[in-house]
């Protein structure tokens, strides 16, 4: 599993700054965040979890799902003590994910208007932002091994563009060198965007791993 230290090393190699003389860790990390955000939009990290409902009602706060992007599917009621074959019939009719300021809330509608009760469980499938171990406190990396160098390319492009913007504001800079760096940064960003497009198309062609999930309604 690759960590933040690995990604920093690779990004500096791409930037010809293995001695860390030009780009700070903070600048490299910001480039990684920007690339990771776009990677997550093109190929979200899919997860599933079981939540115990804290109270009665059709609204469920999803504060604990860090980096949540979308709810893909849900099953209610769910009993984690039972096998898949023994689960009760799914009563989830439709759902809607909305944001109360920065707080994600799932609004659930059930067959027959059944009101979910405290202590019951709900199983959720959802997509979330990808992580890099040690970046912003992440405990693990979720970027696929085959996609790491593409992410590095995007991060290097963003870091280089940050440096271009900085140098434009500094008197006495070699503007020809600044323009060259800007052209290089744009080329790395185009390479990154093209790679993300290929991944997105491949994912669309491959289809879901199981039966299609009903999207949030």
C-alpha cells in the first residue's frame, strides 16, 4: 500500500526536484489533493456499511461516513446477526441524500409508510472520496495500484502550476522559464484529464459488479 511519502517522492521525481529544493511538502500535498478530488469524481471509491438507527424517524444523519459523495443503495430493515438468505424483505422504497449545511442526511421512504425505529439497522452502499494514507490523517490508501502514476502526473501538474502563479508575482523572475514551466504543467494536466476520461469510459463499459442498484430517489 503506497503512502503519502511514496506519492511525494514520485511527484518530486516527475518535477525533477528529488532534493526538495523547490517544492515544499505543503505544495506537493495540495497538488495531490486536487488530483485526488478529480480522480474521486471520475472513479469514486465504493463502500458499504451497516448503521444502527439512533432514533425514530425517516431521516438518518450520515455524519460518520467520511468523504461521502452519494448513496447508491440501501436496505431496510437489516439484521447483521442474520445470513443474507434470512434477511427480512427490503422495505426501502426510495431515498434522498441532502445536506443540512455540511451534514449529510438520508431521507428514507418505506413500503406502507413504516417508520424506522431506534435500534434497527440499515445497510448502505455509497461512494466516497479516495484517500492516500497519511494525507489529511487518512489511515489507508484507496487509490488502485494501476492508477497511482496517473495521479502523480496530475499532482505534479497542479504543483507546477502553483509555482508558476507564485513566480508571476515575484519581481526579477526569468519569464521565459516561467512560461516553459506553465506549458509543462498544462501538458501534465492534459495527460491527467485524458487518463481520467479513459478510466471513466472503461468503468462505464464494464458495468456494475452485481445487479444494478437503484439510485437515490
